[in-house]
């Protein structure tokens, strides 16, 4: 498993979690949280994600996944 460094970053009165892969230096974060931080509503976020999935270049750098909600985590 890759070595990861996790950091919390303040972003527009929200807190993002950034993950950096030590071997490559690549940084990852949840785009939904970024879009919410800049004022997108749920409908706008879904529209933007759909545009990215359909874009030939951008779709290669997007990974869609579902993370458990805080409620789901408390059940385990």
C-alpha cells in the first residue's frame, strides 16, 4: 500500500481533507467538498460531475467513488 500523508486544509469556511501520495507527490481531495465550498448546490455539483465524466481529457483524471456517510461509519 502506498504511503499517504493526510492533511486538513481550511477552504472557504469549510475543511477539506487532502491526501498526498508520498511516492509520486500527487494530491487528492473530494471535489464535491470543493464545489460546495465555492457555493455550488447539489444540482450544480451533479451537473458539473456529469460534464467531467463526458469530457475526453478530464474524465481520465476523475475517479468516482462512494464513501460511507458519517451515519454509515457509526454502524460498523
